[in-house]
């Protein structure tokens, strides 16, 4: 698994969820069993806009150099861990997500595990593959003069 693929998957997930929050906030809030007020619908649309923007940003970051992708993956790992913790808090102490809160736990948990694996456990490509092969001393030169 590489950063480009993970950024693409993450970008699509963020964009879809963001678009749903913008276009159908009442439907999404009802799926989580949350109360629906005018203020919560308004805030839900703002959160949807932020998620849509994050998805577009990740879509454009997927073709950047490896160092930028690795730094972005650290941010996404921290964001996924924070989202996982906030989902647990929203399900238990605040009781904000009464139904289907486990969906958020699964999504944030999977992204946390994959980004953690990619950053800390994934085997690095060996240096011998990335270096150009040295010229052998036994090969005669083609210059004759």
C-alpha cells in the first residue's frame, strides 16, 4: 500500500461524507440518532464543507513528493486517532451518537491502523534498488581514441 492510494481512498471518503452533510444534514443526523435543530443543521453543513475541502486537498496532495506525503500522513494519523477518541466520547459520555456511531469508530479506526502501519511498520524499500547500478570495471570502453 502506498500513500497515493491511501490519499485517494481518504479523499473520496471525505468528499462523499462532506457532500452528504452539506446536501442532506437532517438525514445524516437522523442516521446517528442525534437531535435535529436549526442550529445543528447549520453547523453540520459547515462541518460538511470542511470535510469536502479536506477531501479535495488530499486529492491534490496525492501526487506530491514522498516527503510531503509522509508529513501529510502524520497529520492524517493524528486526525484519525483524534476522530476515533472523539467518536468514543460522543457515544459514551455525551450520548450524542445514539445509533450507528460504530460506523465512525470503524472508519476512524481503519484509517488510524493503515496510516500507523504505513508510517511505522511498512518495510522500507532497500537502498540497493534505488541506487543506479555501478559500471563494471571489466567492461571495455567504447571510446577508441
